[in-house]
C-alpha cells in the first residue's frame, strides 16, 4: 500500500510541475533558449505560433505578459495589459482633457528595443479609436473606425 501511495504521489507531483514548466509546443529550440535567457523565472508559459512569429503568454512577478519572437529567436517585443492609472501622468491628463466622452476597452504597454509605447482603444456609441504614444510624447491617432448603425 505504501508503494502504491508513493507512486500516486509522484505522479501528482510530476503532473503539477509539468503544468508550470515551459510548455514548448511546436516552438523551435532557438526561440525557447532565447525566451529562457530573457525571462528566467517565468511561469505558466503557453506558446502560440504563426507563419512569421511565435508568441509566449506567461506570468512573471505575478504579471501576465506576452513576448513575441521571430522564427530565428529574436525578441520582437513584449506587451502587458495595464490599467489607466499606470499610464504616465501627461498621458492620463491628455485622455481626460480630449477623450472624456469615451470609455477604455483595451490598454497595453509595449516594450521594444529599449523604447516603450502605449496603445489604448477608446469607444463611444458611434466610433472606436485607437491611440498610440511612443516614449510619452502624447497621443496620436493610430486608427479610427465608425461603428455600424
């Protein structure tokens, strides 16, 4: 009976640790090596592949993040969802002043080659607008779409 209990316990421990291990999926070794070097300590890693890049969804320091890699293993960028209070003050102020009639439906920070950019999706009953800010230089319209009536 002790042997059976030990085997079951080992199975549970193995299954539990495999859940939080780096799940490779169909990602090549260059990408996984680059990811492990850049994000050691990442948990709950999930890979998604496209024809031109691989995307890792993972947790690091309690924050869900997304890393994008070229098929050669080069880091293209890292994103994370944020709340509006995490924006720099000048960007918060500009939103309140110029877009007070809108609600926020998406907001994320993107880091790429040492620079940061913010993308925010704002909506009203008639349109959706996406704004972009690079290095806190103020918002610029990235796209604007009229909603169907």
